[in-house]
C-alpha cells in the first residue's frame, strides 16, 4: 500500500511552476514590448505591464510591413511559412508511410538494401547536401516558388524508420484475415494499416509541422524575393545593423505571431500527439 502524504506533491508542483515561469517570462516580456512604442523600448523604460498600442502595432505588423530590410507584411510571411510547414509535414508522412509499407509487406529484391540506403541518409547533415540540392532546384527553375520551398524537404528517413518499426508490430493474423476476406494490398493498407496508424501520423504531423515552420537555412537560399520569404527569415531581416533603427515593437509582435501556429497545432493535437508517442493502438 502506498502511503499518501498530504504535502507530498507540493515540491514537485513548485518546481514545475518555477520552470513554467522561467520559460514564460521572456515570452510575456516580448508581448509587453510589442504593445509599447519604439522610443520607450529604445530608452530602456519598458515596464512589466502592456502598453496602449496593441491593436495599432499588430495591425501594422500583419498588414502594412516594417521599415527594416524586409518590407513585406507579416501576414504574407506567415502564409508562406504555413504553406511550407503544411506541405512538408503532409509530404513527409505520405512518402514515408508508403515507402515503409512497401519495405515491410512487399517481398522484392534488395528491399532491405533500399531501406538501409534511406536510413544512412540520417548520418548526412543538411550542410553536406545543401549545395547539390540547391543546384538541382535552380536548374529546375524552383527558386522563389512554393515547390522550391517544399519539394526538396519532403523526404524523411526518420519518419520512414518510425513507420517501419510500427508496421512490424502489427500482428500477422490481421494480414491473414485480410487475405481471407479477399483484400488486396491497397485495401489492406486503406482499411487496416491507416486506421492503426492514426495516432502515429498525428504525432509525426506535430513534429514535422514545427520542423517545417522553423526552417531557416533552406528558405534563405531558395528565396530571393521578399514576397516569398518565411516568417523566420523576416524576423532576422527586421533586425537591422544599426540597433537604433530596429523597430523592436514590430520585431516582438512578429515573434509573438510566429509562435501562434506551432502552439495552436500542439494544443489542438495534444491528445493524439501523446497517444502516438506512448501507445500502440492495435
């Protein structure tokens, strides 16, 4: 029998609250700065209470633009980032689940060699293959396009390995039952494998969406037009060399807006995300 202590959970909860405060306080300061005027922030007079310029700053940030090295409104950058993150996440999942299904359930020559060739790419950092990837994208006229932002990044060895390991845990009895019912490979994939993979797909979608949203190196290489840049690049371009010329209230507002889509995805899919990591729903 486990003894229940009255104050046994006080210390763990206190530590948790301290950790939340450490993480959340800089975010709160960023929000406060986004509601103040530029002079107040530049003079170091920023307090701990929000200012009166919330709607004005965020409207200007979203729909007007800044005076930094990028003049595109943040709404355009957020749309570009959203398209990039969504296509990368869905593309990686689609390609990985199909390739994993082929490796696990189809018997063809060199299938394990093909899998290990995919797996070995995990050992290659992005910087090693960034130049040949850029060269191919440039030769195919993919610069400054959504195809250029997404297509070179939709293959994922990690997701392929993840799905392969999950498919190998599906009981063979399900395969035999499907064969007795006259189901072919496509029907077995659609009616059995996909429903069993829902939580895994949800968990991967959250991870891959955030991965695509936070991309910096590839978008800065593939885009030269302001109207195609993502919000991560936009934040960097807003911080100009002369510190006094940086509109810090707009930069902080942009940083707050940049956090909203990933946070929304995590919050909305939290239940599926946790189940996909800790359960095997078979």
